[in-house]
């Protein structure tokens, strides 16, 4: 993946560590509100093997209230600046707001991770000007209402079609294909059956060789499927991460970096060994 001044290799799957500097995120809200705590957690995730740290200042959980631009900037920019001074890890900014994209990239972010797929007015222009890579995610609706009766006739084809259209907009605006990755948006305007279809459909989603990011960490789908509360969903999330990587996902987004790095390494090793054997026959 082409970043502003370097290339992030996706030859092997990369683990993206989640760093929410928010009071209300569904899993880790409020845990890293203080700058020093947030920075320490980021550096710990880097030590555990995260290749990307995804910094967010606004919760996108179902029903989440929006955050003002100034408040979001106050949450993310000082953290990005501090992390950039301490580490050369790739930093991603998780935001829908063009002003936050611009300021975060000026502070050192190299990827714009947008659950709204750069649909906000000025977002595509901000991404173009930044030179950052972009991750375009599918979401039906918006965070406050996205789980109010989501419907699809064919979730895999509809997600693929939406993202193909967003890729076309970005390419027309001048964002090179090497700067684009895609996210099917597990849990964003989807029921359990939709999420499972997307988790099992990485190959069916394939879109002109663009890399895929899967965010399955501690998601509510595991609560629905297994009856587990948030703090008991790690085994399920690791299984989902391994399934995604086995099918070709390039980036896995997680709260639990060390365990996910291990799960990804096992999945990749087994997948590659099986492919090598098949090639020898």
C-alpha cells in the first residue's frame, strides 16, 4: 500500500491495533482518555506486533452520538503527534470529517480509515491533498441508526457494488489504486446473517486486486451467535480473524494485538503450506 513517503508491504497480513480515545466506544471506551495512557497503550500494541495503529476520537458503535469537530481534533491530533515522535509505526486516522483528516495527516497519520467511505462533502478532496492511503468501508445508514432493520437482497454483491462505486469516485479524483483498501463493514448496518456471509465471502468480494481490511474484534455478532459479553469474545474474534486471513484479507483490525498476531501467523503458515503442497502436485 502506497503511503505518502513510504510503502506498507501487504505481502503478509498486517495487524492494525485499535486506539480509541473516546469515552463511549463499545469495548474500550474511556480506557485511554489521558494522553499518556493512550500513548503507552499505542506503544504496547506496537511492541506486540501491530503494523498499524488506528487512532479514533469519535465512537461509531450503533447508536453513538456524533462528536464535534473541535473535540475530535483535541482527542486525536496530540496523540498522533506524540506517537509519531516515539515510533515509526504506520498511523491511521479513523474519522469521517475532512478537517480531522487534514489535521491528522499533517500531524503524522498516513492512512485515512473512513467508515463513511469518503462520502462527506470535501472528504475526497482532503484525502487527495493529504497523499494518504485510504480505507473505504461499507455502512448501511449511519452510526445512530444503522442497526434499525438493515436489509439486503444479496449482501455480498451489494457491498461489493457500493465499494466499486466509491473506488471509481476516488480514482477519478486522482487517488491511485495503490493507495486504496476496502472494508466490508462487519457490524455496520448488518444483521448476524449478513456479517457471516461477508466473513465467509472474502473471495466473492474480490474487486480488481484491492486489499481488504476486516474488523471483527469483539463485535456484537459474537454476542448474538454465542451469547458472550464483550469481554468474553476474544476466542471468537481470533477465529474470525484467522478465517478472514485464510481467504486473503490483508489487514485485520483488533483490540487484542498480541493474540491476533499469533492467530494470523498460524492461519498464514497453514494456508501457505497447503498452497505449496497443492502447487507441487
